[in-house]
């Protein structure tokens, strides 16, 4: 048995050359019920630690006025992004393990692609903003409070949200244009963008000369 989850595309034929994907199948890591229970407990514990740890960081920053600085503002935003990124994939995997139902709808798969891509890009943008904050603090210490004011770092977060939203939407729309073959396996436990794009697609006969 492979150590990965596999996503199998189940399609219903629309025409001779195109198929409409109705759902995906997420295959188990193992068929052993005892091992499934162990995996469920392990992933659930990791998910709870991730969520609770990041929530504590956010609450600590919000409750202490001394931490209301640009760096901690970005850190709290990064913690929130980490919670959202984990929530976009782990709960569905836990539900499949517990319910012995490995299906995920086509809409659900595209939703995972959109949100995972969005939060991943947002995380990178926030790390870039934190790096810029450190640069200003080190290289321009006397101008730090003027450059890194409240309106500026809120603007940085809003720009990051806009960039990742547009980027994720474009990638999701690109996936919508693909016509998948039947019985395509993706070696992952969630609908990851690069794996979906790598999967075989049908080429309409109109483009074959």
C-alpha cells in the first residue's frame, strides 16, 4: 500500500472527447482499522495543536498593548493564515478517515485548490512584509515610526490579500478549463494545484490536425 493518499477522478462522459468530473476518491493510507484510528488521532492532535497554538499567539498579541507593533501585527496575521491553511485540508481528511467515505466533490476539490493557493501566497506576502519591517528597523531606525505607521502596514496586508485573491482565482479558473481523463491518480492527500495540472487531460479532436 502506498504511503500517500491518492485522488482518483471519477468522470461521466459528456461527449466522445470530453468528460465532466463529478467527484474524486481519496484512497486510505492503510486498510487496517486500528492503524486508521491511530492516524486519525495523530492528525487530529496535530491539527488541534496548530489551531490552539496560533489562537494563543493571536490572543496574547491582542491582549498586551506593548505588542501592538507592526512586527506582531504581521505575526498575528501569519498565525491566522496558518489556521486557515490547515483548516482548508485537514478536516476533510479527518472526516474521510472517520466516516470510511473517501469521496470529495469536484467543487470541494476546486475549493481546496483556491483556498490553499490563496493562503500559501498570503503567507509568503506576510513573510516578505515582516522582512521589510526588519530592514526598516535595522537600516532606518530613526525613521522607523514614520515609515511603519498603522496605515502603511494595514495597506501591506490589504495589498497581500488582493494579490493572493487574484492569483488564486486565476489558477482556479485555469483548472476549470481542463477536461480530465477518467481514472487519473494524483499522489497527494488533498487537491494540490500542481498535481491537478500534471494529471492527464483530454485534447478535443478539433485541435488535432
